[in-house]
C-alpha cells in the first residue's frame, strides 16, 4: 500500500491569490535538489509555475484555515509518481489544544511516528474522563459539541439547541498550565427551548426547623437483679441535671454518650419486688412525671426540656451488640424491659428504650416554626427562543442614528473597521460618542418621585422656595440620587 499523507513544514503562507495556498517543504525530501531541478530562484519564482512546493488547501474555500509559518501540515499528492502535480494540504495535528496559537512542526510530531523523543504535553483529563482541574471545564468543546476554534481564546460552539460565540473564554493558553475558564468572558448565546418555566402565585409554607439546645435533664434506670427467676425486680430510677457543654447539646447527645462527668444527681427513687410489667410501669410513670413537671412523691420541676431517658451504663453494657459473656436469661429480662420503656408507646419504635424529649409530649429534638414564602415554578411544554449577550462593555450602534460614530484617521491605525474595531478605536472614537443605557424601572420610579413632589409641594410664602417635604411626604432629598443608580455606563448606544 502506497503512502497517502506526508509530513511537511510551512515555509510561506502569504498567498498572493488569496486562495489559502501555502508553500511547504516535505520533511522526507531533499528540497534543495528538487528546487535546483526546477531552476527555482527564491524571491523570484515563489508561487509561480516553477515553484514545486505550492499546495492547495483540501478544505473548501468557504472554510478559511491557514497554518502559520513553521507549523506542521499533512501533504497529499494526487499522483505519488508525480508529486508536484495536484498537491494539497490539510492542517497537521497539534500535540495539545493549549498550543493552538502556534506550534512548531517538530513539537507537533509528538503524536506521530516521529515523536517518540518528544516529551508529553500536559494532560487535561484523568483516565476516567474527569478533568484534572475542574476550573478548566468549558474552555474547550465537550464531546457532543460541534465547534469552530480560533487560535486564541475565541471560538464558536454549536450545541443541540444553542449556539455560543465567545471571546476571552480563558485569559491565556499555555502548554504547561491548566487553562482556567474566564467567568467575565464576552459571549453571545442564541438558544431555543422546548419548554418554559413559569411562576405560580407565592405560597407560605410552615417549616419545622431543628434548634440546637443544651439538654437539661437525664433519666437513667437500673435493675439490680436481672438474674432473678421469681419475676420480682429491684432497682432504681434517677434524675440528673446535666452540665452545659458541647457533649450535652441536643445535636450531639446519644444513647451511648459518656456523661459521667456531666451529670449531677437531683432525685432518685428505688423500687423492690416489682413484676416485669410493674417495673416497666414504674419507669414510664417516672418519665411522664418529668414530662408533666411533677414526679409522683417527688419534686416539682420546671425548665426540664429538653431531657433524655435511657438505661444506665450497667444495662447498656448488657444490651451492647456483640456481648458474648452475658447470661441469656439476664439479656432476655433486660431486653424485655428496654423494649417497653417509653414516654408514650403510641410514639412507636423511635421512643422505646432511649428518647430525646424536645418539648412536652414530643419525642425528638426541639424545633421552631418558620414560615417560608416560596414561588412555585412549573415547566410547560412550549417552544421559545432567546438571545443573551454579556461583556464588560456592550455597545449597540445604528448606522442610521442621528449621532453616528465616525473614526478619526490616525497614523498609528487604519480607521477601516471591516475586520473589527481595535481597542484604541473603542476608547478614542466609540465610547466618547455613545450614551449610557437607562435602567427603565429605576428611571420610572425616579420620575414618579419628581411628579409627586411637584404635585403636592407647598411654598411658605410667595416667591419662596418650596418646603423640603411635600403634603404626601415626598422629600426633596429623595429626588436627588446618584446617576449611576439609573444609568449603566457599560451598556451604550449611539
């Protein structure tokens, strides 16, 4: 199979015919001997019929992409036996998208058979497809995009429903640095959507928000003789005050929290010879007494919320998952009591054994009621389009305006703007001859204030200035505002 593509280096790209042709030397030929064979004289025969190294672009004329001098191209010959007839070129591959401004032919050989000695350029993605620097996202086209890339920081991105024309997408391109997306880029976005989002009337929603508080009290119960077979249990139930600390915050306190250094005994009562059911009833009655503010035969309580209840450390050790040295009979008795201790069995599983009582008759952390106003949004299936543009400075110019922009000829620049307006022209000719856009709603509000003051103002005497406050309460000071509140000097018209 004969070779199809031949590597070459661009020598000259200034085609006098404006056809996008280049002069390029193949890297696999002795160019001097070929030029001598054509009696070629450099500087006289360039681009002529005597020039064997003129190549036509393989891309159609409608797409202009001329490689720079010194860059690599791929050369294609219509007839390999007659290399200097019907010769074409296509832009050569780059070693990195960060080298689009320019990359020499030797460096561009990296990903070819000639590039085994060239060091690898910076890789932008990990093997799983994720970006090594997330701030790079958006600088280069995504896999599903169609794009036209410039040699600098401007491009055109065509998405399924959107076209983006961008400039300044990143502040710089360097082969050795991750490109960072520029949030202040200028761009024009043209989009269509198959749906639109509409707002419904505002609604007030009641929200219960958890409030972090110090846990005030702790109830712990203990059974001394869980090993008895007579269904006669002896034990105690104790009420402790808790010292305020990070450990006793309602968001931190747990079933197995170590509170020995944070609790101080306030009240304790013992029971003896109670059946299993009577024991459970005694513990639950104690918990409800604290909840109601009066323990039967005990103290009157206030400010007890929030409080927690749980078995003491002896019972918790018996019930600890994975315990292997606990007598099954003891474990069974402890479990039967634990699973029925509750502020109210009607609260279900979340209240058994351990409970945080945030407020009277309520299991769970303390909460506060907040009212949040929301505006529901509904997506409707309807077709719509929009155009959005953004830049640091935006100028809208009409050729038919009664204030046309004229460009002053200067020795340092060409006033012709066919290929764009330069920064110096923007500063010297455009900005001074354009006007700031007014923010409509603010302007209307300002005019209404003036109208009210004029309508309701009064004079103390004939010929005297009006009072500082009119009948409707509008003051003079309210109608004097900073012009920048109304005018946006960065969006201009002529």
